[in-house]
C-alpha cells in the first residue's frame, strides 16, 4: 500500500479552466461594481440638479416678494445686461445670500452647476450658461419678437403655478418652445431644453416642485407655446 502522503499529493498551480473561471468571476464583479457606481453617480447628479432648480425658484419667489410681486424678468432691455435674470444683482443675492453679487458678480459656485456639464467640459458652458435656462414663454408679452420683452410675470397672474415651469436644465440661459426636444450634446449654447440625465430634463415649476421629464412627456404637455406648461397666464 502506498503512503497516504503520496496518494493525497497536493497539486501545484491552476489549470487553464480554473484560471478562466476565476477571470470570468472577477470580470463579472468588476462590471457589476462599475454599473452600480455609474447608476449611483447618475442619481446623485440628478439630485444635485433638482436641488439647484429648487433654489432658483425659491430665489425667484424671494425676489418677487421684494419687488411688488413681480418675478425676475427673463430678458433685459437693450444695452443693460444686468437686467437679464442670471445677472440681475438682486436675484443673484436672493439665490446665494446678501452681498454675493458685490463680491462675485455672476460667477456662480461650481457646486450649483450641472455636474454633467462640468464633467463633459462642453464648449460655451462656463458659468450658468450651459446648466440652467429660464422659460422664455412664461409671459406671452415678454419674449423676443414682442414689444415688451422685459415684461415680468407677476405672482398674482400665474394661473397654474403647478403646471408652468420657470427654469429647466438647458444648453443656454434661456429656453424656447422651438428647442423643446431637439437638444444634442453638440447643441450647447443654444436655447434648447437639455436632456442630460438618463435622457430626461429636469424642471422646476412656479409652485416650487420639480420633475424629470422625457422628450415625449414634454411634447405631450406642449401642444403650443401658449399651453400652460409654457405660458403662466394660460387657463
């Protein structure tokens, strides 16, 4: 009879099949981890964006309470860039605190901007330009092509605050009806709604609530630029 030691002789190393199995297991674990991390990061980015949009509308409400019930105007009169909402000193201070504009002017904190834009480093997206835009058609008398494009929406005149959006993720500081669904990453610096987070865009409405919507959902709510989704005066 052979000694037990020789019968139970220990094998050294791995066979090719064993190595392939180990590699396959490791690859699966890595793929699962990366996928989970990407989902977590995407959700975190979207949460940050929705928080910034809420802050924009809160600042808008604060601005209105200090200005006889008038929300900040989307546009400024010719030659006065400080009347544009994103550069309006009173609005910027309402957003970030008293005295912010005097120290920083319109240099918004990076933590406030859309994380996807910052990571992608798309052209023409420094500052607020490539992160959020105001609804151009919120006042039917206050957009380019109209006589009074500096017209402001008044709190008392907003018919459906829960149906009309005030700000959204955008490729520029303002968005128009014509750019409601045509955005692509190559369309930065254009008046388009940007669908950067899971093929969805984020919106804050005049009542302060936020939503994430697909292109199809936006189209459904947008039969025209006078629909309540765009026009704050619509029934």
